[in-house]
C-alpha cells in the first residue's frame, strides 16, 4: 500500500464534501451540529434525513467515527433513577441515597455507539442542543438508523455538512419535546423500549 501525504489525506477525507468519496458505495452517517440534523447517505443518495438533538455546548464530539456497538434495549450507565419501594429519585450513578436502593439507567432505545459512552439513540428531539453528548432521534428514525447501520459503519460529526444547504433547512422539526416527560415508573420498566 502506498503512503500518502497528510495534505493529500486531508484533501481526500478532511473536507466534508469528500466524505462520501472516502467511502464509495458504503452507508455513511453524517451529523450536522449547527443544523441539528442527521443524514444517512448510501452510494451518494440520502436514504434518511431528520432532525436530531445533540449535546449542549461542545459535549457532542466532532470527527470521523465508526459504529462500535448496537443495542436495541440499552440503558444509560450514567443517568437514570434510584428506585426503592415504588419511589424514584432522578440522579446520576453516583450518590446512592441509602441501603436498598437500586439504580436503573435511563432508557436509550435503538442505541448505536460511536465512541465509548456516546450513542445515537431514541429520545425527545428538542429544537436546540440539550443532551449530555448523545445524539437523539425520534422513534421511527432511530429504528431506521438501527436497521441501516452495521458495526463499522462510518459516522462523521461536524459543525456543518453539505446536505445542510440542499435538504437540511427543509427538515420539519419534530414536536415530541412538547410532550410531558414519561413518568419514572414507565422509564424504569421494559415498556420504555416501546413507543410511548
């Protein structure tokens, strides 16, 4: 295999318009932080375009990643509820409230891991960044993403993507964020992995 210079590498892979060229014929997941959008491109064609909700500030990492793992019924190992005798305390994993309390992580249906501890998964899609760093999708779109990607599928997260200009600004903003949060008893149950 012939080595290429850093400049040649950046010319080919470093610019967002060249991302698909680096993965001809492959499925590529592209996420635009500025537009809060996700595009799945396969063979140069967009097969899914949807709004997402990313992390506040710089909590969602940028760069070139690959799907590391997929779990249809993933629970957060960082955020969730302490549960005991029908009582629920929203919290992170630290600070057990006392003896007899069990930690149950927040549900993350159709979780696709792209960096250890970072996932694309189902969740309310607010019109502004609001997660702790994960990327949230609506139910239907999360299920479709889960079906379209495999371990090793490339994921490119950047401030902007070329699709923003062509299609991104026409995406309809979901309204799920206007719904009340599901009650804790639902979130700690298996029903949390079905549309609610």
